C-alpha cells in the first residue's frame, strides 16, 4: 500500500537516473509484447518513486541497501504494473500481424 505522494524524492538526480535505468530494463524486457515503451515506463517509475517515498528514503539512508536495492524494488514494481497487460497481449494477435498473415495466406 502506498501513502501520499512526495514528489521531493524526484529532486535527487540519482533517483531520477535510477528511474530511467529501471524503465529501460522493463521496456526492453517487454518490447516483444509491445506492452510498455521506455517513456511510459519512465513515467510509471517516477510515479512509483513519488508514491513510495518511505521506500526511497529507507534505501538512501541505509548504506547496506542503497541504490541497488532501490533499483531492484523499482524494477519489480514496474513489472507488477505491466505483467497483466503483457500476458493479455501475448495471447492476442495484433491487427497488423493478422493482416500480414492473411496476405500471406496463413489464416
């Protein structure tokens, strides 16, 4: 469960850069399902960080956690947000793919 958003965590350049890295990883991981593009993933990452300021502050305050644990948690949160949509899209053929298959006589 998340509390109120605290957008001040996004004033930290290392946190914003971490959001970009996590977004790239998730966007690249789901590129074959066209589920989430980089910019969408980046916006989602920034929202997650702002709505979980306690997680951000905990990781930044504890050297044993640091940015590595924050990155890992953020990637997991991003994946949770897209996995349902990704599963749905994997089971369905896009309009373009269906048209291409029809043109080649595979339907």
